[in-house]
C-alpha cells in the first residue's frame, strides 16, 4: 500500500493532473481526443472578465483544435451543474471577437470531478450541445461537451477506461492506495506524484487552508438547506398537512415542527 495525499484537495489534484502526460491520458480516455500540448495551466482566468462573474479554471489546456477544462470540487453545492455550465460557456464566449462570426475556433470540453459526491448518485453524466433532427439523428454541429464525474459512485457497471480513473481518484480519498490494482501507467504516475513524502510544506499548508474553507462552506450549505426545509415545513403546516407527513418530507423533527411559528 502507498501513502498518498488525497485528491479531494485542489492543490493535490492540480499537482497530479497538471502533468501534461497525465492530463492528456485522462482527457483521451474520457473524450477520445489526443491533445497536442506541452503544458497545463492552473488557476486560469480570462482578461477581460467574461460576463458579470469572474471564472477561474482549476486546470486548463488548449491545442490548435481543442480547449479542455478540468475542475475539481469537493464541497457539495446545490448549483454545481449551473456553475460549471457557466464556466463552460465562458470558455466558448471568450473566443467570439466579432458579431460577424459566432463560430468559436476551438471545441470546448469541460470535465468536472465531484469528489464529495452528488445528490443523483451516478458515476458520470454527459451534457452535449449537438443538435438533432426529430428522429434523434445528430447533425454533426456543436461538438462541445461537458462531463461530470462522481468517483464515489463507481460500480462494476462503469465502463472502462472511465472506471479505473474513477476508482483511482476515490481510492486516494482515504490517503492510501493499492497501486498494484491499477494497470494504467498514468494512474500509477498520479500516485507517484501525490505520494505523501513528496508533499511540500507549502502544499500541506494549502491543504489545511482548503480543509478549513470546506468546513465553513459546508456549514453554510447545510444551514441553507435547513432554512429551506423550515420554509417548506411552515408552508405545509399552514395548509393543514399532518406533522408526521411534514417530518417525513422535510426531515425536520417533531420538536422542531412544534416550535415553528407563523
């Protein structure tokens, strides 16, 4: 068994996947494209800002034909589908310089890794932008794609080569991996890059900083969920619903329901 730093941390994920060979192998297995790149940028931003909210991409690379974004998110947000769709669109819009031509020069692919999981509990979802006729036949236009991965939900039915990557990411989360279980040399390279003994003091500081921020953000998210549940419960009580039914729907206890005021 090898002791590794967890890929839940952005600093560690970027340490491993900013390696061009690892990044290219990962991208090829998920979107089937052989990137021609020599470097992967981290914390990529566009200047000037596109839209009203600044976007920052964890990992970003482009060759003459394709622009690929890989983002990792450990804290579970309720809006991550919309959040990363926004990022994806920013990478498209940044290419449009004139109203005379709305066709971006580069195809855009966004891969999101949700290490904390997702409410739908599926291993992989794909959003493509390909128009189809009324029989479902693609017109071979708009080849941009967004893929969202949840390594926690990998199963025996997850197809290769996706499965081995997702297993490797999930395996790292407890900071110990059995590297002999993986065949891909790039996955073993990931484990070598994130070996605990090779984590620098600066990277350890960033990990602790991320952990503290995650705790704060998770608390805020849970408080928001609780507030929403209370609002629903208050509305149902006002409509005369049975408290037991409301408790089952919202997850709020009988004591909490009794304390709700109108």
